[in-house]
C-alpha cells in the first residue's frame, strides 16, 4: 500500500513552500525535496503533489479567514499520485526534475481495462511519447463491449486523429500489442511514424521500437490489420473477425514473435486513445 498523497491547486504556491520549509523545498536540495513541484500554467493555477502530513499543515493555513487567497486553493485527496500527476499539462517548463516527474506519470484511464494493470501501463508509458502521458486515455474499442469485428474497430476510430494503444490477450494468457502513432483505418498505403512500436509481456516486458529498416508501420483493409512487415510475415496481424492472429519477426521492428506461438487465437482485445 503506497503513501497517500494530495493534489493542491495553487496560484503562486512555490514561494509559499520555500518560505514554509526552505530546508526541504529549496531547488538545490534534491535529496530532501519530496515531492518535486509540478505546475500547469492555466489561469495562473497549477497542481502540486504533496504528502498528507504537509497537506494537513497547508489546509490549516488556508482555513485562516484572514488569508485573502485561501478561497482560490483547493485540496483534493487521491491514493494514486502517479495517475493524478497526468492531469498536469505539457505546457510548463520547470527544468529537468519536473520533466522527470511527468515522464514517470501514468496516464489516467477513462475505463477499467480488462487486459492490463498499472504495472503493465508503467512499462508501456516509458516508451510512449510524452505528449500522450498528459491526457486521459479513453477506451474506443473492446471485444467484450463491441464484439469481434475489424469493421467496427475501424468505424469507432473514424473521427480520431490521436495515437492508439492496441492490447491483446490470447488464449495462452499472453498480453501483447502495439502502440500506433495513427489510429487504425482502411488505407491503400502504409501509414504511421517511427513512434509506432510493438510490445509483449511474455512474461517479461519487451518493447520493439522502429529499426529504421523500412516504414511499413501500419496497414489496414477490410480483411486484416497489419503492423510491421517487409519480411516473411507481419510483426502483428489480425483477421477481419479479430479472432485469428499471427506475429512474426519483421524488419520494421526486428521483433521476436509477440506470443508463445507465431499463430494465436484472440481471447480479448482493447484499443485505447488519447482523449484531448
């Protein structure tokens, strides 16, 4: 069970903390500065994660009716600081320590995933673009909800312009998938960028980033969805019923087969996207 934290909405809270505990919150004191400050410049407000013992002190000070700015501050208790950190916008720049906190933040999920948990998401986040970490993630397709149909998957993404995360669990209970820089669609040509990658938890996490050998990132038609290629097979391939799939080593990602066997049967499948 982790330490409970609070998220404090602030105006010019940095100065307040330095004056309150200069030995802890001075910028040069990295060893004892816990936690680091995170600010979002929006209407002169931001978010700061603090331990509960500090939040109690702050709350007492803010309850002082003489304090003219107390009404502008709000304390919200949360149990998962990393997920809440992703509320912060990428529009700030407070130095490398602040960037490090954002890179450690887990995206907020709009729904509960049936296929992966926080430890899966933590591994994946380290390889995803930073811009995807500061927005909530929305479930746009699930075989448990929408049935098994590639056409439905395409239809649910017809209006999307944001990256997507494909997660598969096969009948061997292996979890794997792909991060795509572009939403899945029917196209005559391959699409996507070098941000696209394959991954597997089989059982240890492995990410297969773009090798630079070719640009066969994603291809899609009504018969199948293909990710990676250029060799004897696709890095990840799914049929029109999202039931049969295969995974071969391919030059695009220089990956190993993502599942136990090159051919697999899909048990469950989810696709998530950034909710802007």
